[in-house]
């Protein structure tokens, strides 16, 4: 199973447990992977742009496929962003927000630990 598969399984479990914080973190990580797989936007010249795409699906492009290691890197980046935010929240006395982020970090780390 890939990291994405493990995130999906964990998401289902979190939804069944009605753990909204974990659900949010898992959906965010899945979205980050999907965004990383998006096709880069290329700049199309203004003249002739409409004429270039003719027919159904003419503008379709295949999405990138991240390897399992690349998916892991995306999730690790998500974890690191949250860890940085935790420090900021605690510095400013926002323990409620930092506790939520700590739960999100623990959720994502558990998925990576189970996967690895």
C-alpha cells in the first residue's frame, strides 16, 4: 500500500470515530498529494489559444504520479508546517489551537509510522 492508500484507510477510520480533527488533517494531506500531482500550468499565448484546443478532451493532460517516497515527503512537509505553527501558537498563548495541531501531527505521524 502507498502512503495515499494508508491515508485513505485512516480517513475512513477517523470518519467512523467522528474525529473531526483527524479527518481534517487526513483530508488536507490527501489534497496536498493531489495538488503535487497536478499538471504544471503552462503559459499559453493569448493569440490562438482557443484555436489550439479543439475537440472534446483536447486540453486534457495526464496528472503526474508521485512515488511512495514523494508522497511521504509531501506528508512530512504537512507535518513540519503544523509543527512550526504549533510553536507560533504557543508563543502567542493560543494553547487551544496548538492542541488541535498537535492532534493533527500525531494523526499524520501515525499514518507514516504504520506505512513505513
